[in-house]
C-alpha cells in the first residue's frame, strides 16, 4: 500500500483524531506506562549516524543530584575555618596524600585516587530552576526559557543515536520535578519531544514533593522497582500478540506519516519505538533484572534508592546504553533531599546531622563508591565516563536554623573513567569555601568536556526540529585539566 494511502478505508471514514485514538489503543497504551511516553524516535539519529570524531568514552553515567549538594560537608572541608562555617564535622584523610574529604565520605575517600575531584565548580546563579537548566543543558536561560534548551543527553541521543536496542538517553528514574509548581526540566527543547529522556519511573501523586507531611526520620532502606512496566509483557504468547499488534500499528504509522506531523505525534512514535525495542530484545530486557544480582553486590551499593539507581545504571551501561542519568534529588518519601535550608516546613534536622542519614550523603557515598569500583572490576570504567553534578553548592556560613542556603559561587563535583586524569584535585576555594581561588569551571565547561569525551565537537552545530542549525553550546570550553 502506498504511504500516502490511508488503510482500512481511512480516507473516507476516519479523520486525523480517529487515527490517533486508534493508535492510542495499541501497544503504546496497553504496554507502556505514562513514564515511558518520554522515549524518543530513533529514525533521525539512525539516519545521521555517529557524530564526527572519536572520543575516549563510549558511555556516560551522569550522577545528577538536583537540589544543591553541600560542598563544605563533603569534598571541600575547611577545618581551619570558624565554627559557624566548618560546623562540627571533622575532615578525614583520603588515599591521596595531602587530600582530605569530610568525614561524611569515608568510602569515596578510600578511592580518591580514582577520582578527579573539581573544587572550583562555579557560576553566578543561586536560583534552583535556572541553575538546574544550566547544568542539564550547558546553556544559560531566563525563567522564560526553562524548557527551550535540550538536555546534554538529548543532544547526544540526537547526534549518536540509540545503541543495542536502548534509547540514547535514559533517566533512572527521571521523576525529579522541582517546584512548586512542578517543573519538568528533562526536556528535548528545540530538538523536539522525541529526545526527552526515556524515564524508568512514573510521576508521583505529588510531582514536586512539596505537598503532604513527611516523616521526620524516614527509613533509608527502600528498594524500588525500576523495571519499565512494558517489560511485564512476557511469554511467547504475549509476544506473538505483540507482533500482530505491531503489524496493525505499522499500518496506522503509514497513515500518520501522510498527515502533517506535530511535536506530540513525533513523540508518540518515539515512545512506541523505544518500547518495542525493549520488549523484543532479550539482552535489553535482562538489563532490568536487578534481582539477578548477587546479594553481596546489592549490599555493596546499599539497599537504598540511590544505591539501586546506581546499580541499574551500571547494568544499563553493561547492556550498551550510551547516556544514563542517575536522577536523585526530590523524592516523595524524603522531600528535597539536598536543599537543606532547614526551614521548619522541611522537617529536617540541622544539615550536619542530616548528612549522616542513609538517604543523604552517607547513602550517596556508599552508592557512588560501589558504582565506580564495580565498573572498574568489570572492565567498564575505561570506556565509561562518570560525572557527579549538582546545580550549586551551599552557603559557607550555616544559617540560624542550622542549614545552608543556595550558593552558586562555589561547589564541588567529580569525574572518573574514560579519558579522565584521575588521582588529582582540580581547583581550590578560599579559606571559607566561598569562591574559587583558581580558574572557575561552569556548567557549560562540564558539558563541553562530556561532548568532547564522546567525540562531539562542542563548537559544532546541530539541526533543530525545524531543520535550522543551532550551536551545540553557545559558550564553554573543554576542561583540559581533567583529561588524560
């Protein structure tokens, strides 16, 4: 049947709305939950092929801790500072002579020689939303442009495509919505909705996690089911029925292609394609079987949300995923995990007690150290770049409530893995950890470094959804200090 001919008598009997309604009754609706509607179409990326150039990294794990992780109480302690700045926590030695972390990071301190710790992460934005967009995209925006710029992972998906049946950008679980009201910042921007990350998690009843009373001390031991609901469709019989549904859906796809497409239609095609790839590729399906891991491995990561998400990221990279975001920041059980102002509504203890909770820095330390060690022991670290990012640090001075507030001027992050010169600390801050005393590195510089490591020229151009050329980044330089 020609592509411009509607099947089943559609020319005379059904209109565009009818076609879309029938499409919604297909596998895209029956096997794919709402969280998976953010998958992307792969056709354009497959046609374009890999980006020009060769980088040292084949995959990226992007450890996204949204909310503003305290740098003074983690990677950049200041034991000589006044008590209102350093607080009551101690610093501890790492396995790198002369480098000390806060006592909150004992596991990462033992593998500090495998990290490139950056203490001069800095920009001039103290607002969550604008700085989160800056960090997720490498582009500065105003409040009017929060959804306009594609995430770094979206650019990579568009330029380098999917791999091994997995979408080019996966968020584990992809539920963070800062607010109120909730702002979905995992976007494809001007690339289109087909490049929104494939999110493993669903939307909670309170998407910005600000409504409803939270426990004062919720348990850290919480295991999540991160398996996409579409993968529950198992067995030969179910897959046979899926095959027949696919044939019907392909007929409607041909009909849709004869209509002028809008962004929502393209996104719907993308989610369907991503779901089918997951359903019909055994190796990909196995990547989500975290229960197959030995108990000792799960214990190493910690049977926490952050531990489970890091373990799932390793399994996805092992299965061939190109860009995986570990998303951990705003949570229905814990509230705003890192945004520790200690306002009464947050129902938190003082920040220097909060950090020892298993879902806070203590859990992050355990999960990150296990992830890096696991990747190395499996031979995956040499081809996988791992980067820890948060939008900003916290104020050097502890506020009267015992918390720390937003502080864009200084923060700490780290890199490790493919193409990274580890065993070093890059940059330094002043004696109060308030501002860098060395060259500052912005979110744009971090984005440029990620692109470079994957073989993408950050000064190049990419076509947007309307086929207009756009710069991959409008500013930012590769962080040569961190590269081997």
